[in-house]
């Protein structure tokens, strides 16, 4: 494997489970038992109602594109070979919003629309880290 | 009007001796030159200063470099609009009797810094990834691995949502109006980096940085310093220049990284604008000059909506036909803005410097007629913070 210079997440105490499950190609989010909010990023205390009564729930991995940008000027040399690429914010079923890349799509504003349905795919970076990314929902041919 | 309104005044403003591309000076030199010039403008000396306010650079280092031993020290760093916040904080400290002469300084070599790994306003490392700071910072786990890094991409990301809600063509026309009108003001400011006129075609044909942003939607990156001196209105009466009173001030912030912004078409200015104007007891019709933080064309247009000059989604109508340009009926960012005058990384101090000069009638060719009240809106972080001031030249 070629050397990888992009930032690689370093799991933290509150996010270890998130990254462990992403490695197994599952997307898990925090859920508040008091206000029922599902939120991203993982925090032990609910940022909505400040309850400590929170747990993990598995996301369906389906959502809609809330907003995006197409990057033409790499923000760091490590991304120079990737431009143009799409940074995106996906609103998952249940309401949490997750920053990600939109992949498997023609990279042009004509083909990428806010509100389009998307689904999670997993991009394995290292032994320990797999990044959840998203692609347009694949419509199976009749 | 609140009883604290008008109790303190800005009595001195200054920039560093050289601005723009200044590879021969450090950020601390820019701090010190600007502070020297602002104190001279006020008719005060370093020994009069008993409150020191700065952002990003440690107050310890800044005070040491300038030989200041403050009684009151404030290093609040909530992005490029921190300096408007420092005025708000100085207002509280001076009224409480904790200090009397507050020096607010900024210096940054955004363009020519010799630091190999640039750390931006959010603490993101831009030089070498391995130099990234504390990985417990949420952006390092959740945004940077995707190449969602730095202000241009993050602000563009927000602008796409506005386009979706209010129309892409309408939004584009508003962005272009801002870019072009701001350049016209810059041509009247000899300190502005940009010296050539910009046509609408220049705007639309400039290269993409991060769609929907062209190059000309993005601010400059420069080297400069700026400083502002604040004291009680009582003390201000005996100083060199006529005092510019702080009539209203307010502060808030909603999020740190862009993916946590609650609503991509609403800034915290929606609250701070109201609070600052309530403190001042003024309405929109009273404002003669509006100075908003234009890190990007989008942040400038959105600020006008959230400050209440027009309704949500209405900025494209409000901005039509170059009404914010010289000769228009709504003077905006008359120094040429972060887009065409200077933007060091944390531009907020320069908004106040221009507002004060306009209120004193010192702006020559770009002077706004009968300028008595100015609204200044600092923005910071990744559309994170808002610090709004209302300044006035009445006794």
C-alpha cells in the first residue's frame, strides 16, 4: 500500500466504539434515552438535554444529502491527487448529521443535488480505521 | 437604551506600518507597530495601558514583547471577530473599575509566516498532518480525514445549502454584487492590497476553489497588524481625537466545526445584532455605515440578513444594482473588506478601525456623508461566533 499522508482518526475514549463498529462496516450513533435525540459526534452526555442516560444505536446508513462542496483546490498536499472531490453532510434517518465524502458519483454540480438519497459505504484505511463514506442510493434495474 | 450604552469609547486606532505582503516582519512586530500607532492616535503612551486584550497570540508573549504589565488581561480567542468581543469585554472591565485604558492588539503574518506547519484559527494543522494538535479535537476525527479542512471549503459547504433553499442563480448574483462592490471601495483605499478594478465577468470567470466558491468569493491572505484603544467616555474627553462611543455590544457562538452548525443559512449575528442595537437604542434606519466580516462573499450577504437589514432569503434582492458600492445608498465595507483590502487570518480588528475613521470623518475620497452611527459585525471561526458593536460619534 502506498504511504497514506491524509489525517487518520485517532480513536478517543468516547469514540472507540464508533471506530470499532465502523471497522466491522456498521455505523453506530449515540442516542439519548431522555430526549430521544440521535446525535453525532459521539459524546457521553447528550448535547441536547444534558442527560447522562445515553446509549449506542445502529444506524440504517441511509439518509439524504443536506449540503456539500466540490473541492478544486486541495486544502493540504495530501489531497492534491483527489481533486475534484466532494465533501458532504448527510442527514441520516433519525436526524443525526455526519460529515463525509460523497463517492461513486460524477463530480459536477449538475449531478449532485441537496436532498438526494444516499447510503453508507465503508472505506478501509488501515488495520484499525475504516471511514464511513456515502454514495447515491443504487436503484436496482428491473 | 441600556445604561451601559456609551460609557466607554474608542479613542485610538492604528494599523501596522506596512500591510499586505510583508515577509520581513513577524506577527509580533505587526502587533507592536499597530499598538504604537493606535496609542499615538489616542495621545496616550504604553504606560497608560492597564488592560491588554489579544486573540490567538498569548497575552503573555504579546505583553512581554511590548513591555506591558496589565492589571486586566483577556485572551479570548473565538475566531477573527474576537476583537469586537474584546471591546465588549473591555466595556465590562472598565465599568467594573478593573482597568481604565484597554489596548486591543492583533498581528498576523498570514501570508508570509515562517512557521512550517500553519495552524489555522481552529487549531487545524495545514502544513504537515503529523504535526496535528490534540486528536481529541473533533475535526481531527470527523472532518479532516475527509478533506473537509479549512475555511474556504467549510464556508462553501454552507453556501450550497443557501443556494438550495433560496435559489442558485439568486445567490450567485448576490455573491457577485458583494465581490464587485467591495473592490470598488478598495480602489479608494491606498492601504488596500488589490489595486485593479473587478468586473462581473472577472468574478464569474475566476477559477473554482471549492464549488460554489470562485477565487473571488474568498478573502485575501495578508500580513498586517491592527490595534484599538478603549477607555471610559469620561477620560476620553481629554484625549487627542473626538471619542467614538460604544453604544451597543453583544457576543455569542453556536458551534466549533462546520458539520455542527445548526442551520447553514443563519448566523449567531441574528441574536447579537438585536442585543447590540437594543443596548444602543437604535434601529436599522439609524445606521449610516455597515461593516461586516467578509471572509467570504457568502458570510457578508448572510450577515446582512441576520442583522435584520433584510429578511431571510432576501439578500439577493437587497444587494441588487451595486447599492453597497461607492455612491450607493447602503455603504458596506468601505475599506475594501477582507475581500480586497486586507485579511490576515483574523480580520475583525480592521472593521473597527475603518468604522472609527469614518465616524471621525477621516476617510477622504471614500468618506461616507454625515456618518454618525456605524454597525460593526465580527464573525469568527467557521461561521461560529458573532460579536456585534454599534459605534457612534455623538457626545
